[in-house]
């Protein structure tokens, strides 16, 4: 694998850096930060996505006819890296861009692509994901939310959970059962649901971090036109596997790796300021060893990302190998978050808003948020099963 970038790609990276330096507020990341209020922060991020769009930086590797720039996947990867390096706000429409859009490109009709893709790019329409249910999270094929055909409409009844950003979303990608008698993998279909449709109730869930990113979503006799079916009837499982492959894919992990590295750098800096025993935490050999291991772990994460990204550049579609990447990074990040609390001691538990909090309370928030890493996008147990059966070819 060639790790070098061409002169054209280097120029592109410089262009991205220059635009970000001008577009982000002065003092960003030092004296200026995202709003602390969760609702204000969500709208701040939506506004940022619209600013990216206006600057011509949304979906840059998408075909031009859908509003993209037709850039290469390498350039898309460079852009993801530079956004993370600049600590730019993380977009709230990630489900729209990374999941709904890519799924429609593979399985949607041309009419669906023309209707939905441009508005996803412009962030005029925010999307959420209606896959998991209270009794069908890891075992997604056990979904019981149903969609019954009634004339020219499907009538949806059921419940979804962990519906991230549903309270801000205009549309939802939904997996629902359309054949009650078929084997559980065979009777599912993939739909696009307008969240303003009568019969939809959204109930935010307070997480351990105090945030309300997740939601319960209830569907009661929700009628949607049958043209909102993606692909063929009862082919939803195959389409959903495409969605999940991109959810666990390299582009997302490439940016995550940089953000994790920034947090590790901040932890190393903070460990040089706090006391542990008779000296600074950074001087403790056991602490230094753990920090060194995290440096190695994150560099391995980057190598794994680049390997998978190289396959995409060669035209290979995401496959079950993406589970290895998701399994790896979720545990690396979780271990790093646990380590930060252990190293920093009682002071490290002070949350954002406390004037004595270290690093503005970043570390305890990261620790709480990391509890979900090994659950969402498929639990670690599910990822191991996929790797064993579909990558290694082991018996079920």
C-alpha cells in the first residue's frame, strides 16, 4: 500500500484546511466551543452542515447529478481527516449522508435518488434510523414492527428504539415486517418514512451521560405511500445489510481515529498537570505504559481504516470485514476512556460546567458516552459472530 499522496491530493488537503480555518469561528477549540445546551448544540451542528453545503463540501465524492462534486474517495477521506483535525462540529445528519444516501445509491430508484439525495446534502432534511426495537436490537431480524399493504399505502404499526436524533429529523429509514409467515430474515422490507406523518410519537430517552440523543419512536396506523418502499417487497434484510456495512465503514472510523487521538493527546497533557502519588501522573511508569499502549492501539486503528479504505478505492463494496474495524475501535476507545478516569483520579470526575473540571469535563463525558460504543451499530457479540461466520468461515 502506498501511503503517499499525489501533488493534486496535497493541494486538495491545503484547500480544505484553508477553507476550514476561515469558516470556523475565530478561537475555535481554544476560547470558542459548541453550545453546552443539547438542543442549541444540535441546531448549531445543523447550521454547520448547511455551511459545509454552501461551501461545496457536502458529499464531495457523490455524483454531480445528485449535488456532489464527483471527487475521488481519497479526497473524501482527506476531507474527513481534516474535519476531525480542525475539531469541526460533528454533523447531525450522519444517518442521512452515510446511511440513507448510500443505501439509496445502491438500492433506490432513480426517482428516489433525485428526490432525496440533494436535500440530504443541503441538510434541509435530517434523517434518523428505525432499525432496533426493544426486543430486536442485536437480533435485528426479530423486528416486529409491521407494514401492511392497504391499496396504494402501507400502514405501519410498532415501536423502534435508539432512534438517534429523531426529534430533529424529517425522515426515517425504517425496517418493518411485511410478511408475517415468512422466516424472520425473509419477511422484512425497507421503507422511507416522513416523520411528520400522523401517528408517529417520539419520546426522548435520557442517557447515562444526561444527553437525549436516543429516542423511542412509536408508529400507530402510520400511512405511507407504497412508492416509499426501497427495492423489492420482503428484500429489506439484504438492503439493511448494505446500510450496516456503511455504518461500520472506514470513512467514519478514519475521522474517529483522529478525534480519539486528539483526546489521547489531551489526556497526556492533563496527566502532566495532575498529581499522582509523589509526582505528576505522567511520571508514573504504569501510567506511561498504558498511555503508550493507547498510542499503539490508535495507530493500529488508523492502519485498519486505511486498509479498508483502500479496498473501497479499488471498487470493492463494504462487506463483513467492516465488523472487525467496528469491534476493534469500540473497545480501544472504551479502554482509553476508562484509563482517563483511573489516571486523573477524583478531579477527573468533575463534569462540564464545574469550574474545577479538568479539560472542561471532557473525560468523564467521554467515559459515559463510550458505554454505548460496544452496543450500537451491532453489539460486540454480534460483530464477533459476523467475523467468525462470514469472514473466517467458522460453523454456526
